[in-house]
C-alpha cells in the first residue's frame, strides 16, 4: 500500500490573548505515512476519529518555564488533547486491532503510534444509540468533571440558588441537570438565543443571554446565590462573589476570561470585604484528582440516562477535518461556538 | 458628685494605607460625665476597662458607601470594638451593678450608657487565675475564631504540614496549639526574635522571623503545605498558594497587607494555573457565623486548659490609657506590636 497523507496541527507560537489560527497553530499537510508498513516497535497505530477542542487547552499554550499542572505544548510539535480513535494495527498484546479508545493523549494528527496506553486513555465501550462525540462530551471529561465536582463540593440543599454561566456547555449542561435533581433554583447564561432556548428546555428558572443582558443585574434581582459554577472568571466571577449568599460554595472549573487576558493572568477578587463576612468557600476543581472515586457510579448511571433521555446532552458544534482546529480553538476561547466544540476526522 | 472627665477616641478621616494617629483617629478629652446623675433612661452605665485593638478594625475605616459585613465607623464618632467593662449603675433589671461584660460593642470612651446588651456582648465569668485581658485574647474573639475555624475547615490529618504566619498573635497561638494536638508539622513566622522564641516554646517545627528570612524560600524547602491560616494576604498568601499541596485547605482569616495597600484592596491570585491543578479550597472565615456551634465545647475546654497551662496564651502588648489607641492601631496594622494588642483603662 502506498503512503497516505498524515496531516497534523502544530503549536507554532505562544498567544497573547485569544489564540489566532495560522499563527498560534498551523495546519501542516506535508507528511505522509504507510499504514501497512510503518514500524510499530511493539506499540500500536491509532487512527484519530474525534478531537475535543477544550477550553483547558489554553493553559497549555504557554512557555514551558511557566509551572502548571498541565504540560505546556512544545513549539513545532502537534497539539494534543482529548479525543477518540480506533486501533488500526497492533504489536501490543493488550491493545487489540479494531478497539476504540477515548480520553487523553490524542495527537492532533490523522495517524500516530503509541507504545502502550498512556495515563488517561481508556477503551471505549460504545453504546450503539449514542453518537461517538458523546464520549468527549457528556461521557467524557466535561460530563465527568461536572458530576464529580458537584458531588464533592456543592453540598446542595433544596431551595438554594445556583448560577451557571456557560450553561449550554457540556459541563454546564450536566451541572444544571444535577442541580435540577437536587431541587435548586437555577440561574444560567449562554451566548446565543438558541442556547438560551436549550437552557429553558433543561428546566433553568432564569435563563439569559449574557451578550445582551447584564449578568450583575440578573444576580442582584434573582440572587443571592448559594452555589456558583465558574468557567469564565473575570467580571462574572466578581459579580457572583458580590451576590454570594452566606456560606456560598464557589466551584472554580476554569477562568477563561482571566487566562485569555493579555498580560497578567492573575485571578482578582475585587471586593474582598464583602465575602469575608459571608463564609464563602472557593474550591478549585482538578478533574483527574476528583473523578476516580465517582467513576463507578458515573458509568452505572449516566450512559443509561442519556440513552433513556432522562439526561440530555449539550448542543454540539461539530466541524469536519483537522484544518478546522485552529479556528475552532479561537471560537472556543471567544465563546462563539454553538455548543461543545468537536472536530471530526472520521467515523471509523 | 462632680463630673469626671470622659475621654474618647474619635474616627476622624478615612486612611489611605496604614492608619495615622492624630489624623485617622483623634483623642478627645473635652467631655465629662456625672457618674451619679447621668440619665440612664432604663439602661445601664459601663466603665470601660479593656479595649482590644484588632486587625479587623481596619475594615471599618472606610466610606459608609462601601459595602461590608462590618459597619463602617462614622466620622466624628467614637471608635467601637471588642472590650471588657464593668456595670457602674443600672436601671435595666437584666444587668446588675458590678457585673463584668465582654465582647462587641465597646465604645472607645471611658464611660458610656447602653439601653440593653447589644448583639455579641455577654456577661463575663472571670476566672481568678486568669488576667482580665485573656477575655479579649485566648478567651475572646481571636481564640474562638481560631478554634471554630480549625474545627470547621482544617480537616487536619496527622503528618500534614500547616503554615501559620503571625503565629504569635492570639489567633495564631491557638491555631498552632490545635495543629500540634492534631499531630501536624508546623511552620510559623513572626516579626521579632522574641516572638520566634515563643513559637518554639509552642512546639513549632519551623519557626522564623519573616522580617529577616524569606517566607517563599522557607515554604519551598519545608512545604508543600496542606493547611494555610492566613491573616496577612499579599505576597505571603501567594507564596503559600504556590507551595500548596494537592487538596490544600486555605483559611482566610484576614488579609492585612491587602487592606492596608493604597488604592485597590483586591485579593490577587498571581499564578492560578498552579492551583487549578491541586484541588485547593479557600475558605473565608466569618467569626460570628461559625463560633456559635462550637461555643459550648470551647467554654468547657479552653478556660480550664489555660488555667492548667496545657494551653498557652499569646504574648500581649499592653498599653495604658485611651490616648494610646491611635498609636496602637498603627502598630497593629504595621505588624509592630510585641503581642496581642490591648489598651487597659482600668482594672475594676
């Protein structure tokens, strides 16, 4: 068999502010691979099917000098992240040909070889009723993070109020449904009328478009809030702090605004005097530390509930082909996607 | 009986940075009072004996426009805070003459009339073996705050490491001893060699003078830290965050550096990427919300332990006379006191 193209997306330059396609990342189609004869050296060959474009990728686009829990991307090397793939060839007895894989460690490259399953990559037992992309959304890191974070930190009590910005994201969608099950009043925002409509379908009590309605005003009218699930940071975070109830729990799942600001990436609490009087607790969520102990319950409950339709999946924004990755990253970091951002390379 | 002087300390101007005696506050000896005939209108007359000069007074020296849990001081009115007094005359059947009172609501004034016991002012059952000042230190708000905060939030496990800056304060002294009882490795700092010596006496494993030894360096060598008890904020807070262990608990009891900075009073987390990966929780402590449920145990255990000497009291910096209040406030906010700051007006 003759070589086939093996395109990839390379990290090209550390961004200032929001990543720019063609500058922060470049699409490179210069390489090819012979799928039948490419040496495996005891490993296995993966065909990439789905790449998840996650907000958290932004934290890896930094200098390797800057300390963080997530390894920095290397300039000139392919991006890497969450995804789904299928095994085409294998010399590793633990990894059979035809198996689907999900989780961490997927290169933004059409084909690649691994020696063994890396930390965080698992076999995928695909349910025939669910689209493959579910495994990077409701059944992937976002769904699991929401589930574990809510169970560990929310201490939700019936009648309390929760605020979920980015409510139509894969994480937000799961958080909202867990809050609903716990009997909370739910305030949630999203960046388009279409997403706001979806929030209403989820049972959100106060759903609004943060691009046209002032978040602070909504919280002043509908708060105080007992639980805040943060993925945006910045002004929204401070508006939430200023409208926190006594004993409020803040779950920090990400601060996209903060990380995309040019210059300082510091988190700022503008008005500390207001929260010193309210016994507020702020919990920084680290998915891989909190998910393991909830995984058995998650796998038992969530796939079945998604199939039965008692849990809903978030909207998806699916684009096709590796060449869309750069633009998709920009759209995610700018809050412009129509749903959970996914790039599909193939279905099998 | 002829009138006697009734001096007071007035709030005079909102400070920028550290409060300045004679400017932020002024001592006023122009008034007098006839102790026998001053009308009580059904209330009672208090003679002020002890005033506690607390770090938290700084939050009240602000514009009344600025929202906070603690009421702002009014320009031209006496300061007010924690103290101890004795009842000289009473028309209130619930408050007998000769009773000692402790807690909130003490005017910085030699004599004053109250209609009834305000929120947070209690009768004091004085133990003869303990100096009166104990009731604004180990047995007052500082001791109770440390006790309740530790019990509610520390989740201390034997073998973990705790860092307590301001370790020789009344709060720090109690925190250190509770940590010791829980079997933790204790890192603590103070601002003089004398206080560092006291920390060693408490059993602190790594005691240092933060004025001569770099805090960040100590934490890098002796950390990571599982528990941080904050009363200072600023660089110390960020050095602690950067050296936090996975799952660390931060107790925010005050951020003196932050509140005394000129301009912004924002709390800044300089390097959020480092803590997003560590499941850190930050708990803002509000004394009056957390103390009540621990009070019965506190009153049963702590006074007896202080008398027996199984718990030690923090060093004290006692000055005599209302005219010392302004300077004492400055010293507290500058970290220059030799111990828990107390102004004594009289012993009975």
